[in-house]
């Protein structure tokens, strides 16, 4: 039987894609190792993992319901099925290492491995760690932090190996990466993330509509990844704008991270992997954190990047009419400032983070 590494994480893209990228890195570094991804039946992974090319297993796990605590009774109902699933996964694959990339799906596989003496590691994407990482980080063998400042929220000890290589972004270009027809000239990219950007989309639409015929973009082109849930609304409202010829709306761009060299500025959410992709590409951004992100993860991510001089941050609820568009246009008109922000972003970015983390994980596995 081939040696196996289990990587557990999901629920949102910010936890799922690091797991996929780490599996890819481990496979590149040691093709004899079999990576199996563990996710939840209700998360994004249920639709993404079947297309990933990796083996995977899904567990009937539920999130922690903070605003509706009575729903946490579901954990008791599902516990027998979850435990049967874990027992089956560990019996079938006999992993030599279990890695958690966060989210509610990562905690139980890590704890199960810990109780059985299997080496464990966590990779935390955010400046402020989530519940699963806070609980498991003091109990695992190896800790990988995207933000060094995250360490102060964890009760780490001297016996643990702690690394800060950044977030594991994807490497290489997708086969169809050039199918999108990118415009020439300065490009402002607008995008959300796996948790959506309806509020961000509407804020920018409002600004463009209020400006009306005075929406002088001065050669600026906008590429707008509206997301599948907002595509129809954004397309319809953009079609009525006088500057419609300078705006291209799409629902999705494949392998966006590998194409960020085509843009001058991004306006987006502050999910961990969105920020990591921007930093790896050395691209400046205007960050509008998702107001409902768990434990204000996105707010802290945005503050960290803004504090480093790599981004401007605006909170969605504080945006004044016209503010977002005016800020983006003023930045585009100041190439020197954009260049300075891009350099600051690149100092926080590690395009090789997945391979660096993968090498350390393989060393940990070798002690099993």
C-alpha cells in the first residue's frame, strides 16, 4: 500500500484550496505519497473535489452555529455517522501524517490522528486563527502560519516546529487560462471569493450609476468577476451605464491567480487566499472585508495588508456614495503609488509557499 497523507479542510474556499494546493505540492515533491483530501458533505468541496484529480472522502459534519445555537444539536445526531466515517478513513488509508487547513472539518481528523499517535500539522491562513486551529495548534507537531502575528493567538510550545511561509497558492497556468479576452490598458479587477461579494458589487454599481455620464474612467478598463449568484444583476445594471464599453462582466475566470499579472489594481474581499494570490503576484488592492466573515477573519487580514502598505482598506458599512470608485480611479492615476503598494504586497507573498510547506510536512511524515 502506498504511503498516505490525509489533508482535512473545507467549508469555504479559504480552507479548501490550501488543502488542494498542498496535496499538489506533496505529489510534486514525492510521487510515491498518496494524498487523500477530507471535507464535509455540505461545503464547497462537495462540488470542487470531484474535479480536483485527488482522492477524497466527505464526512457529514456540521458547522458551529453561533447565531442559532439550538441547531448545534445536529452534532449529536450526526456524531455516530461521523465517527464511523473517521474510523473507515483511517482503517482504509492508514495515514502517516494528517494535516488540517482549518474550518470545522479539520478538527476531528486531527484529534483522531493525535489520539492514535499519527503525526499532525496545521496550516492557518488568517491573521486571526479560527476555532479549529486555536484548539488543535497547541496539540500538533508542526504549525504553518501565513501571518506571523497569528502566533500570539495560539498557545504554542517550544517542542513544536513553527513556520511562516505564507499561504499555499496554486502554481502553473491552467490549460485554458487565456480564454478570457483581457482588455488592453490599465485594468481594475473586481472580484469576491467563495463566500460571495454581493454587497461589494452593489457598492461599486451604485457609484457608477450615481456618477452617470460623469463616470469618466480615463482609459481605465474594469474586469468584473461578479460570481454566479450576482452575474445577472451586475450584467443588467452595467448594460445601462454610459461607460459600458469599458466594463467586461463575467461570472468566473479559471485559475485567476495565475493571471493577476494582467491587472493594475484589484478591488475585492479579504479572504485569506485572495490576499495570498495578490501578494504572490505583487498586485495592490482595495480590500473590502466581508462583514459576516467568521470571527472577522477578513477584517484582520485586510488590516494586516493595509498596515504593510500593500492595500487600502474600506469597511463595507462605512462606504460613502462614490467613495469606492473615486479611490480606485485615484490609485490608477498614480502609477508610482501603485508600484510602491505592489512592492509591499510582494514582500508578503510567497509563490513557492506550497512547496516550502510540503517539504516540511514530508520531513514530519518521515518520523512516523
